C-alpha cells in the first residue's frame, strides 16, 4: 500500500502548490475509519481508496478529487458521516464523497425501467460535478484490477456491468486508455479462453515476424526526418479485447486480421499534423474509407486527432493517429483535462471541454418524462460512432452511425421533422429509411399539414427523433387514449369499490409526477401506465396484490359455492371488463361482457341473470381472445407478428387464415391473455407494427344465442 509521503509526492510532481496538510489529514482519517476492515483478498481495506487516489494522480487532478478518492467509501462503509467529512475537509469534498456514495448504490444493470431512472440519476450526479464520475471510474478500475479475489459469480456480474456501462462511459468521456483497460479486464473474466488464445497467437506472431512495432516505428521516423518534421512516434499492439471484437465484427480469424498494430504521432503544432499525414501517405498507400479528420471536426468530448490506415511493411495494415501534444493530453484524459494541474496551476488546454456544456449536449435532447427514450438516447450516446453530414448551406450535423433523413430532420428542428415528407442526399431523391454516410449533403423536403407517421419509429435511430415522434403520435391519439384510459380506470377503481373522480385522478397525477389528470388517462390508454399503477397512486392500501396470480377457479366473484362458470364464446369477456352471468341447467353460469349483443336474447328471462364481477388482482394468462388481423403478405411478416405476441407474454393457442390476397392476408388468432389491460397492450404493440394493416377484437354474436330458449351449460 502506498504511504502518505508517497501519495503526496505523486501529487507534488504536477502540483507543487498542493495542500499537503489536507492530503495527509485525509489519508489518516480514511485509515482510521477503515481500521479493521479487509478486502476479499485479505488486504487492509484502506489499500483500495489509496490505490484509487493514485490512479487519479496519473490524470493530474486537483486536491479535492484526490481527497475524495481517499474518503469515497467512508460515508457508506464506516461510522463517518457527511457532517463529519464536511467539518474536517469542507463542503466541497463532503458533496463529492456523498455523490460517489450515491453512485455506488445505483443498480445500473437492473431492469430496463429502473435502469433508465438510475441512468438519469447518474447523469444528474455528473451534471452537478463531473469529478464524482471520475472517482467512480477509478474506483471501478482498481476493483477490476483486483477482481480475482472475488467469488466467480460476483466476478462475472461485475465484469458484465463494467463491459456494458463503465467502459463505454469512460470512452464517451474521452478516456480511451481507461476504456480499453476496463474492457480487457472484463474480457479476461467473461471469456478467458478467447483472451488466452489471442495472447498465444500474438506470441507466435512476434516469434515469426520479429518486433514489427520497432521496424514500423523506424520506417516512420525515417520518413519524418526526411520531411524535417519534429514528432514523437508511439507504437503498440492493440488490446486483446479490441482484436477479438474486430474478429467478431468482421467474422474472420486472427490470421486474416491485418490492422492489429496502432501508432500515434505526436507533434508540436496543428500544421505539423497535416505535414505528417502527407509524409505517411506519400510513403505508404492509404486504405480507402479509413480516413477521419477529427481536428477539423472534433468530437463533442473535445477529442481531436487525424486517423488514417495505411498498408505498411509486408502489406500489413497499420492504423495511425496524428495529433498535437495538447490534443494528446485531452485524448488521454478526456473531459478530466478540465481539472488537470501543471506546476501548481490549472492547466490551460484550449482543447479541454467545459464539463457543463458536455453534459448539456448529452441531456438536452432527452424527454424527462419518457424513461425509455432517455435510456435509448443515453445508450446511443455511449455506444454509437458518429457520422458527419451537411445541410444545403454547408452547416455540419453530427448523427449516430446508421442515422436516416428522419433523424437529420429532427436534428435540425422538431418542426422540420414533423413536416418531413421526403429527402435528397447529394441532390438525389432517396427513401426516408436510407442510411446517411459520412460527408453527404442532406436536404429535407417538407409539406404543410404533414404529421409524424407511426412507421417512422422503425426508421429513426436517435433518441431525439424517436422521442419527438412518440410525443407527436401521443398528442394525435390523445383523445382516443383518454377515452380508453377513463374506461380502464373506471373498471380498476370499481374492483375496489371506488370511483375515478377528477379529484382522485388529480391525486394520481401528483403522485406519478405527471402534468394533470388528462395526462394520467392518456398514458393509461396508451399502455404507458397500468391501471394498477394509477390505483396504487391513489389508494396504495387498496391496490390489488400483484405477487400471487388469481386462479381461474376463483376468478369471478358473485357465484354460489356450487356454481361453475364458462366465458361466453360470443364476447370472450376478460378480467377488467364489466360482466353479467346467465344461468343454465345444471347450476352452471355463462359469463358475458355487459355490452354483449347476445344478451338481448335473454331480456325476457330476468330470473337467469346474475350480477358478477372479476376478482381483483393479477390473473393467470388463460383467457382466450380472438383477434382479427390483416397483415402484409411478405416474407417474415408472420414470424415477426408471432414474436411480438410472445414478447408481450401472450401465447397463441390457434391461428386460422380466413382470406388470402396477393398483397395482404387476413387471419383469426386465438391468444391466451390475463386481462383487458393485457389485451390493450398487445393490440397497441401490434397496431404499431408497420406490416399490420388492421387489427381488432373478433366477436361473433351468433355464438351467444345458443341455449337462450332452453338452458343447458355447454
């Protein structure tokens, strides 16, 4: 474990004006608080915070961040409190330590809904002070470096979380070295056999080909000397995980990979970068499609560099990154460069990004009320590469790789997106689903009266576009959804003997943090909220239990103990719908929906009517409902429809084709469902599918009149 003197020495190297007294006090306080605690390896626990602090000194961060690293587990794992830390080290450090503690408690790899909310909390913490996430990333890096001491199941969980969340986040912040190390450490746990195999092949390659890096570096050095360019050349083999990922993407073996070496050329001035590029391209042939100029078009995290790939010695592909020393500092530390110190002063790097503006660029497009869109947009920001395209006036628009003209239109302005009817790329009319490529010029064609189409959700890729389309569609269907939501709310509230009054719905809106009761009903009708959630928001003590399913034998309330029931085949009533029973000989009851047309046949037999209602709670998915669906006659359509039904946790019990046409066919699908909400959610999902032309619930009144004159239970 690094001692206090050694840690102070590491900080003093880049910050001679460091507050040594505070560093030593934090060191002693942390050691005292963690006294007696050990890690899984048996080492003193305090060795971990010290190692995290040492990692942050490599990024030349300020005293407050180093002190936070030393204390980052004290509030969570020791008797120390926020007030105690604030009293000794100030509110700035206490807020940072508290922020790291809250991040540690976030379950970022939980369910989708929780994950969306927790990602929002993560970005909120980052927006308050970026140093919180810098400490958390260093904390995760040291934990991954020492992960072998943990149980195998814990190792795997941590490794997957690191690969899915922390490594991409480090990369998005511009800390590429940390991303690569986190990925490789996680790869070592997730797929150790693959990593060992790649390492062995590397050893074999070096034995057969010699030191390729030294030879190529020498060749580059010669070319730059000939051109009179002063520059530093750094060469390295790529990390095993980077190679493995490339093998998976290109579906080829190690022996066929050629660009497994990377080189960086670091110059003093920006002009020299382009001189180096000329010298390298003059000596070696450039690989088409592998050139990117991030100096003229920087990434949003401040990254600047020229990337090119050339055919080097023996035809081997070599990736080269060319940048100035200041650009290199930002490339190594990313957004953290904003806090870097040199000679006791905050380093003034013109390429360092203001963290507040960087966070704003990430979050400005997110719909605060749409968790799914937020999570989708965050993941796009963290994982997607960018393409640069141009407006007809020459303005640059940055979009994720795979973006379409729909995304481009919404990136310009939401109004332009809503009115889009077509697009031109490089002057040629193209379909809206066309993928935009780097350097293309895009023109959006608009028309008055145009409104967003549901099929655009299948075309758009950016969170901003998809969120705007969803909002527009929600507004277009708002009246219909409100009417349906009101009916669903009425049914759910009646189950517990209540009514969905305006006052009750206002309370639900306040509890659910929605604008008003209309928004509650609209979201209930569009299946974004469940009736149980609305009911729970108003009457949490009366909300139906969701842990145990209601069995079919006790699904209907109002029957005599010896009576059994069957659902009427004409209307196929579901839990959540108002029902009435018709008695038959043998003490049986057939249950109809209250609006079933077949009930007219029993109007002159009031003695056979029984007032019934469904049992409150979560029902088993055993109630068959028939859907009348018209779909496009195209390859794979039926498979996609069946997959969508399965994804909604519904089961197809029968399927009948009733009409076939060259372009469309109509079919009746029997599906086992839980209740009316389940049905509505399923219809909403299928109706949004572009290949579904029409969908409605199938009812046959003729099947309900059998036995009207002479009772007999079928």
